[in-house]
């Protein structure tokens, strides 16, 4: 932390790294400047910079890193005896606010990059302190310590931004992450609004053409998604290579096995839909969020999409309906209640794709009787009454069920939203 006590070189060495021993005047200068930065001695820093170019690396020895030296481990390799670090990088990584300000005031270049193509801002985000997830009592010593660490990190970030750090600079590697992408990648939620306030482009794309919101939706981080949307993120921006939106990525993750086990993602999906995400947006294959949700068979996700008027009759480019996707998996077919719920909204009922192929799940011998019933159902024309019921459900959806109940008599409303007959058919 930037303002907690002064430490000598022996204490610094115990943290996993130490400056070169004073075997030469250059090594001695490196030692002195290293220690001055770490103890935030601005007078010493100013004096030493008269003899040391401000953007020239300091050479230090890397001792064996301990399990507690997490920050050193990110840039010091235990396989190498010597490593170099630019003074401004050192101050930023260790959140030495006073040293950082002093270096910048004396001409340090925040855009100087290390061997991995990272600027000072990138390094700060990679080294951002992670708060404990354990519950602590208010005023607990550990809680206060973590709060101080976070405060130092925020102070350093603001100092960098005030001194012209390029918040939209991308990492010079294959990923081309911007600062916002890095913040999402490493879970540094507190920095998003600060970066956006200082000009970070919230809809910037990385090498995979993904925006920060795409990344946040893909990992179901609701806090980050909320902040990005509040900062102007486009909820309907698509990934050019696939056509996926943030909603489709969130539904995919929420519908996965992990999403089901952890009961995760519903609030993220609702957040996107509540802020104008197009529920029926199609990717390059013509799939929508409801196709993905139906294939996975997670009822909570399917119900939420239906609540926001997802179309259950929409087809992919290969002619696959959501019900077709649902029936692909045998575990879905066994959930007769959810199957009835989907069937009651599907008209015309399309079981096959463009090639006339039935879903794999209902071709299993154990589902012979059900398959025959479904085929007959798909060939049976609906009565005018049933067509009207489906139209009402598809137009008003679950969200406006109470409103429909006010317009229609009780029995008629129950008939519109019920599916007992289909449930009996599927037994």
C-alpha cells in the first residue's frame, strides 16, 4: 500500500525481489532509486533522477518467489536471476501513489511498454488488488486493510488518468485487449466507471471483435454489466464472426451445466432484456436466445425469455424451431411439463428441419409412443378457438397475464394460459 509505513531494502527483499547489490555505481543507483520509489521518498527520487534516465529500466535480482508475493510473481520469473522494471511500472504495480505522481511530474512516460506489450495502465489493472470474499464484521482490521489497499489503487489510477494515460491503448499481443477488456478479464470492477469517465470507449472491440459487455455477459458478471450499460454500452451490438449479442452469450452461459448447478444468470439476462436487448435477435445461423435455452432445457431461462415475448415459432436457417432444439436431447424429452408448456405456444408445430429430419431425442426407442403422438399433433389443424388462444398468448405473453385476466372472464383466461390437455397427451 502506498501510505503504510516505510520499508528498508531488507524488508523489500523478503517480498520476493531485491535490487542488485552495490557492485558498481550503476547497480548502486538502481538500488537507491528502487528503495526510494518503494518508500515513497519523493526528495530522494528527484535527486536520483538527475543521474538516472526516468524511463530507463532498473535491474533487480529475482529471488525465489514465495506464495505470498503474488504481485512479484506476475513480473518476476523464478527461472531468471535478473529482471528489469521501468520506475513508473514499479510505482504503479505496488500502488505507490506519491512515487507515481512524482515520476509523472518529472516526465515519466505512462505509455512505455514492458516486454509483453503492457503499458503502465495495463500493468496496474493486472495487479489490481482483489478484495476478500469472506464475510468480515464491519470495522474488522482485515476489512479496513483491504479498503486501504483499494483506495491506494484507485488513487493511482486517477493519477495516471490525470496525467494523460491512454485509456484506449490496446495490449500489444494477440488479444488486443483495451483497458476495459482487461478490467473485465481480471475482475477489476471498481475501475470501469473511472475509465469510462476518462474517455474509455465502452463499445471498443478486441481481436475477437468482442466488446467489454460481451465479455461481462459471457461470464455473467452483473455488476460489470450494470456499470457498462450505465456508461453507454450497446446491448444489441453483435460479434461480427458469429452474430451473437450479449443476451445470447449470457443465455448460453446461464444454460450451461455450471449455470444450472449454480442457478446463475437469470438476473443478468433480465438486466439485458430490461435495457432493450432484442430477445428475438438471430445470429449468423438464425438461432435466437430461445433456441439456445430450449436446447439446454433450463426451465427458468426459457420462462424468462418467454416472459419477454421470445418467439417460439422462429426458425433457424436450417429450419429448426425452438421445440425442435428442445427435443434434440433425451433429458429434455423426459420433462413433460416443460414440453407441454412449449407445445402449447407452438403453432404451426414444426418437428423437422429443412431436410425433414426429426430431433434426435424423440427418435430413441423409449419415446416411440410420444413420437407418434407429436407427429399426429403436428399434422392436426387447430380449431379457430385454439388459434386465437395461441395468438393471445404470443402477443401478451406471461408478463401481461394479469392484464389479460382483467379483460377476459376467469374460465376463458384459464383456458388461454392452461395446457392440461397437452400434459395428459404426453403422459
